[in-house]
């Protein structure tokens, strides 16, 4: 995605959580202080939620062997968001896919797996299911059955973007956009005309021509916008072309008629969960999203674009300052 504004803004780009980070503020003088707060927040999220760090709280749950574990309020909140997403999507987004996605070879930072061509055997095996996980928010205690590995990839980055945008807007008193790998959350007073977001098949800098494929530029003033897809995080193992959207019902990459689904919602976490679920649900996704009243743009594998009611019309082109998200 890419964003643009109609008045002076300032932006910073870097990487964290294994993905691109984009911060934009409507007050350029506050960019550096906001960026420091964002870096601290994302470091805390990484320490709590990463499945690639052996010292993370999430990985420590693998060693609990079914025993209740008291976790930090941050991880408890992240787990609560993941479990709520699972319930809202009828299990199409499920945090117990950890073992399944690891078996596909996605067991380290994505930049490290693309050159690993070792063959694997694909086996249909439903994931354990989110109902097997118990979370007590009164004590921030979580119980994960022995052998079950959690993965918060479908929800954690979008939730972190929501949390960061709200935190920074309150601290700085200005409009803030936070994008983590294209999962975009905004808070505070938006620029005149709103935050302009370019929706496309793969996240990229706004000053570069979008990768082949359709794209649209829309304007949002609050909430979040997220694109889920099978085009960006793809790799090959042996004879198999794989992607990171796992179907919990098979434990394998989802077979879907859509290559990307973009959704606008009250929060980025809700938008991302809905988009990911739509990929898993397949042919019925457009009707499902419309039934929830969620504005969405779905791009089929052949490039055909369909939208649900409420999806904003494409914003007119202009030459103002831009920021990537």
C-alpha cells in the first residue's frame, strides 16, 4: 500500500517484526519523537509475540506442555485479539496454525527461507483449533495444549499498528499513520482530504511504479485498512509453490480464487482478519464480507476486480507529498 497527504507531513521508513515499517505524522516536528516511541513499542511486541525468537514469550509457551502460564499483559492482549478473530471468522483465521506453517518451511524470517529449496511432503491435517486455547484475562494466564504451537502472524502486526497509532496520536496530539507491511492504522486528526492509500498486490514504496497488477488509491480518515494476499510471501520447496495463508481446515496453503483481498474496518486488526479469512473462504468471500457490512476489494487470480458495498471510489490523482504504507 502507499499513502499520500494534502498538507505537510513527515515520514520515516525502516524494518521491524520482519516487515517494512512506515510512520507518517501530520506535524513534522514530532516525527522523531514519535519514531522513538514506535521503535520501543515494536520491540516490546517482538519480544512478546515473535515465533522466530527463542527468547520470546510466545515461543516459551511451546515448552509449557499444557501447563497454565502467566504472560505479560501485552501478549495476553495479542492472544485475545487472535482468539476474537478466530471466533469472528468461524475459525478461518486460527492462531493454532504454528506447526502447520512451520512444516511448510516458514520457520524463520521470510528473507531467510526463499533460497531453501529442500523438498517437503504435504499432508492434509487440520490444525488443533483455537478453542483448545484458554485465556484468562483476569490473571493473564494462558493454557496451550501440549504439542500445539501458536502463530499470531494473521493478527499481531495489524493489532500492533492499531495500538501504535493510538498511542502516538495521544502522545503527540497530531494525526498519525502507522503501516506494518501494508497493514495500515490511522489515529488523530487526519490530513485535509484524509489519508490516501494505494491498494495493490504487493506492498512497495510510493515513488516506485506498482508491481504488475491492478491497484487503486482510496482515502480513509479513521480506523484501518489491510490487504491480505498470496502474491508477496511465496516460496518453493521441492516441487511445491507455497504461500503463507494457511487453511486451518487442511493445514496447507489456502486454495483460493483470490490473489489479494483489501478490507477497511474500524480497526486494522479487524480489517486484516477479515481479509485473511476471505482468502480462506474462497468463492463465498464477497458475499461473506458484504454480509458483515465491510467495504472490500477482491482481486481474482485472473486480475478481475470486485468490490463490496461501501468500498470507496478511487481518489483522483494529485502531485502532493506522499508516504508509503
